[in-house]
């Protein structure tokens, strides 16, 4: 039971890492858009 619980926790942690990595990628894209607009406007 302990081993199964650990496996479940590891799987949940892996999914959380994937979700956070995906979220971080979207946040990075969202942050780049206004920066690109400002760069284009100043150029």
C-alpha cells in the first residue's frame, strides 16, 4: 500500500510538473507579445 501510495504521489507530481511547464510556456508567450509590440513601436 505504501509503494502504491508513493507511485500515486510521483504520478501526481509528474502531472503537476507537466502542467506547470505548460503554464509557464503560455505565460512566457503572453509576456513576449507586449514586449514585441513595444519593441516594434519603439523601432
